[in-house]
């Protein structure tokens, strides 16, 4: 996509040939859309089989393809259609059929490569098979997004530091992490009070202007639009991620959040539950460890009994008794309970963004 979109900016009429269909293209859909906007032509189910010089131009022989059964990558394999050859002419042909790591520098250092041709490292420390040589980034993962390379760079730096200090080489410690789960497994009930707001379209320069400039296509949000976009956030992240005692101790003692057997199904986890009904307080009991500190704070400091421990044994939960929601109680949002919670089981809601 970078090649065809840059070719258009260089004044060319660019055509992208692809041997599968649009559905199978590994390119980001938004990039394909933008390329179409900018006038790039796409010829799907087409593959070049020959390139020849033809006077001052190039003659490409193409063949049409049809999709067969899915291959190892899960995408349907393209097969040539007999007798479908045709030719087109072009002034330049750019082969853009993937990226690979140049093996020579790794070979010179005697580093082992994987079957995919990237440098083999320990997944936790990023140390290669040669002690004291570390590798991260695309040469270790293959072509990937920049943010992954940056993250792995930080992890590698931790391991390099351990190596240089002659400490045990363990890399960045793996912290206990408890997640709500993928969005499609979380009950919609949790977000039933959230207002559905459509995404705001990112403003962009005109199609004509794109053809004469290398400027960023997207111009960014004005502050009011950025604020409106931020307000769509469901705040599903953890408010105590840096200061959670549950995380600290679970990491220290190697805790596993899966149940270990009856009376609850083994290997199952406690379902994520939350109560976002109160204007000032949110209860995320999926992160609660039943310490009852909030129950006591409400009773002893505030003199109310808004919260309680409900049920027994593994089924015990810190909840508003009798199945009520927090908004239906005497809770005035004083926040006493939130100040003693060692996890993010109960927290004050963040203030709305300033206008
Ligand atoms: S915010 Fe105050 S009143 Fe509400 S549950 Fe917590 S301690 Fe009780
Ligand atoms: S203080 Fe936090 S962790 Fe303890 S019972 Fe209350 S919500 Fe759960």
C-alpha cells in the first residue's frame, strides 16, 4: 500500500495486482480504502507470470486466479485459471510481496535464525544463542508494528541491565494480570447504561491535495472533537494497575486465578461483574478480593451499611445486599470505601474532562 500510494503521489497511474481477492488482502482495510480514494486501481485475483522489455516500456504477462481451499495461513489458496493469460504494459514494476530480515549481519555474528529467517532469542530475555548478544524488533519478530518493537526494546533493556550487573538473567518479571476478557465474552449488561456514540470521522486533506503532497493524510481532531471521542471510553481499564496489592501479592506468591475444583468448576474463573450505576462510585467486583475493608469503612466511618459480603465460600462477593444497585442506596459518594480498597474493586469515577 505504501508503494502504490507513493507512486500516485509521484504522478503515476498506479495499479496494484493481487493474486487473491480484497477479503484476503493482509493490508489494513483503511489503507486499501485510502488508496482507492487516491485513485489507485486494484486488480484482484491476478498474478504476474512474466515481465519483458518492450521497447521503452515493460510488458507484464498476467494470469487470472481463482480461490481454492484455505492454506496453512487460513486464507484460500489462489490457483491459476488455464488459458486466462493477458498482458499489460507498465513503465515500472515494484515487487512488494513482503519483507524479510537480511541474514548476513546475524550470520557474521554466528546467531541462530528461526525457520522464518528471524533471529532466535529467548522469549523472556531476548538473549540470542550467543551469551551477551540480544536481539529485538523486526529482526526478531519479523515485520511487525512499531509499538511492539518499542515494548520489546524496553524488555530487552531490563535483561541487558541484569546481564551487565551480573544478576540472574530473567528479563522483565511477568506480573500477575487478571483481565475482564475479550469484549465479545463480556456481558452487554455491564455497559447497558453507557450511551452509544458513533466514532467521529477523522478529518483528512482532500483527495486532490493528496496527489501533490507527502503530508499526513489525516489532519487530527480539534480539541472539542478529541474530547468527544475520549468521552466514548468505557473506562474498562484498571484504576489500580500501578498500585494493586492483589497484583503485587499474586505475583509474589504465583497465584492462579482459576478455581482449583469443586464446588466450582475447575479451571473456571470468577465472572466479571460491575456496577456503574452510581454517578460518583464504580464497583468492579471482578477485581475484589473480599477483604471487606470497604464494608467496614462504610459502616464504621460513614455509619452506613451500603455494602456487604453476600453468599458463602467461593461464591462470596462484596455487593450491595438484596441485589440492589449502588445508585438505589443511601451512598452519597463520599469515597471512604475507595480509599481503603487495596485493588480497584471499588473506585471513584473519574471527573468528566474539563471543557
Ligand atoms: S462512597 Fe461512602 S457512602 Fe458510598 S459505599 Fe463508599 S463509604 Fe459508603
Ligand atoms: S475493599 Fe476492595 S477488595 Fe476489599 S472487599 Fe471492598 S472492593 Fe473488595
